[in-house]
């Protein structure tokens, strides 16, 4: 408890905590290498189907990252911004986004 990056749960509702744990463990990671890059793919386990809370937790983490939130214990990675392209320009050139 209190370590950088930890996830703590409020209250003592064991039923809700068990349900959250089931949702968070409903998927497993598979490292995939293609086109000279490595990505993590998440696959559903055959025994557990509900993963809605996992999806919500991941979405919140992505939103926080987009807003600039970071874990202080991890090195900050900077990605150069991509140039903005207007849809009208794509349509004129016939390029695909």
C-alpha cells in the first residue's frame, strides 16, 4: 500500500472487491511482434467473460495519460507531436488517413 503505481480499493465490501478482481483478471496479455514493433494484445480468458470494469480502468488510465498524468517512479517518455492534417486537404490529394 502506498507504493508508486499501486491501486487501492476503498471500503470493506469484499463482494465488490472480488467482482473487481474477476474483471481485472478476465484478460491476459500476449506480446506480439509485427513490422519491427512489439505490442501487447489482450485476450479474454475462456473462463471469464465480464471485463467491463477492466475496460473502464484502462480507459481512465489512457485519459489520464493524455492529460499528462504520469507515475513519478517511471521515466517520462516523450513522443513528438504528429502534424495535424485537415480532412479537406486529404480529400483534395486523395490520400488515405
